[in-house]
C-alpha cells in the first residue's frame, strides 16, 4: 500500500529533478529487479537509495524506507543535488 501512495510523489517530482538525478524504479515482482534491490540493501519497499555519480549500485550513500511525502522527498532530492553538484 505504501508503494501505491509513494509512486505518484516520485513521478510528480521526476520532471523537476531528472536533469540532475537518475530515477530508477524497481518492481519487486520482477525477480531480477528484486535481486538488485536486495543487493542495494533495499529489501523492503518502498525504498529510496542514493547512489553517488559514477558509483557502483552497491555503493549506496543513503537509504530511506517507507512511504515518503512530497515535502520529504523534495528535501532529500535538493540535498542530493547540492551535495553531489559540489563534489563534481
């Protein structure tokens, strides 16, 4: 249920951030995607993983689990954009 609530939030913010952030949406019902999510430490869902630019998917810098509202996700995205734009 939390995934169904979070999906529109993610897709709603995607246009504003997609030039700075890669959005990857994994479907736990597809085995290969489920395996990748588990490998990234996102065994519960919804899950959000921040992977630095040019990093391996295993090098997750930050994880968040559970439903997230638009304000929380927007704050996370702003932090990511600021943090990684300074390191480039």
